C-alpha cells in the first residue's frame, strides 16, 4: 500500500501495511559479512535453546508468573547500564504471540544521542523497532510505531538509525541466549529496520498533511506505520549468496 492510499484510508491502522522487503544486493561486502555473522549468532542462540526444549519467548517469561496482556516481561524490562540498551516483551495484538520493543536511552534533550546515565530510569528511551514473535517463540515480523505507542524521546528516522549500532545487552539477565539473539537481530535486519523507520517518517508526514491541526504523534488512529514479515533463515541464505559473489566493498 502506498503512502497516498494510506493518507486517504484509516482502515489500515488495525491491519498495518506490509512493506516491500529492502533490496540487499547493493550493500557492500563488509556489511553483508557483518549481517552474515549476526545471522549465524541468531541461529546459534535458537539452536542451543531448542536443544534444551526452550525458546526465546519462554526464556523471557520464565519465573514471571501468569502471562498478562500488556504487562512487561520481564518485570521492569531488561536494561544494560553500559550500552543504555533496553527491551521488554509483551502481548496485545492478534496474529502473533507477542513482541519485543527495543530502545536506546539518551540524555534528556540531546539530539545527538549521547548516552544516558546509569540505571534504567536515567535519560529518555528512544524507541527503535518491534520484533513480532509467533506461538513457537520464532520471529515473524518487524514493525515501526507512532510515538504515542511507547512515548519517550521522539527522534527522526535518521537519528534513530544512527543509534542502532549501539544496541547491545551485554549481560545474562533474563537469558544470555535471548540477549545475544536480540542484539544479533538488530544487525542482521538493520536494512529492514532502516526502511521501516524512513517509511514511518513518511507515513507520519503524510498523516499530518491529511489531518491538519491534529497532533499526529499522539493520534490513536495511527498506531503501526509499517510491517515487514521476516525469516532469519531466508535472509541468512540470501546474504550468504550475495557475500559469496560480491567483490570486497
């Protein structure tokens, strides 16, 4: 669905538009190799969990009591005081088991994204992207959201993209494989995340033009700005094939 049709029709809010998958063929080999390494990491994290009869979602929910819609898992989120990365899992949407919200905290009022201080309550969280999961604990999609969904500090797509390489959870709570996996996902799917964020800004700009006088960032009629279905295995296979045929870039 194109931007113009979205400006005319609000029905897509409950069934978010599926975007075209970004072309990876133009990426330089060094970036493809970084994505390939991240893909191997993501698959390895899933492999070691599966060997123990576990999965990514189950690890985050383990020991957290009853699974309640909208509640954050684990309680009080996951935060790395060194990298200022943060995430949580919750559920409230049809078509998925739940999803991971990812953030990076920055100093209050800083547009360049200087790191926040120590502790999860310092600085402001900048929302990065959402990873949608199925009932078997596998990732099935990525989506971007309007500001009101998570609040925090609003940054343009380019400002958020500049923060992406800093996302990393370098500790073992609530699960070492899950923390490594979510960091690897941010690298493997960075082109997809960048596309979603730029698309988000275009959608919001278009919505603002179509609704003059409204506070578009707080408009509850605009929730998800774009969605991409994903497969780790398929992207890893594509990236491997491209890297094997690409001259060093």
